[in-house]
C-alpha cells in the first residue's frame, strides 16, 4: 500500500502487510461453515524521502507493527459454489460474496 503525501506533502510512504493464519472449518446448520483462526501479522513501513526530520521518520516508523491476530470467518452457502462471507477479527472486518471451491 502506498500512503500518499505522508509524512510530508510530496513524499509517499510504503506499507507492506504480511499475515499468516491457521484456520479450522466447522460445519454449522443450514449449509453454513464457521472458521475460527489465529495467526501473526507483520506490517512494515518505509519512506523513500531522504530529508525527513527525526519526528517525521518516527511518524513513518509508527506505522509498522507486528501482532498476534485472531478472529472468525462465517460462510453461508447461497447456491452451490457461491457463499456469503463475514470476517471478524483483530486484523480485519469484511463482508462479501464469493466463489469458493
């Protein structure tokens, strides 16, 4: 992800997000599935601008983090192969429709 004009106008910062998750699928009633997960998230941040002040560099460094993540995904089959999906966790909130196979 590129954050435009951060920490200074005309200077962009780049963020890289890496997540590894371990999920297990449980059958739920009415063609539904519950997938609790746990994992690890690492976010790195950098700015190619070379003339940042110490405070501005600290602002970029504050974007970086690493933490343990956990949550649950809920899938409800709409028709064969198509699911509504809800993800709730410490790393993201998401609602969508998708093709699962």
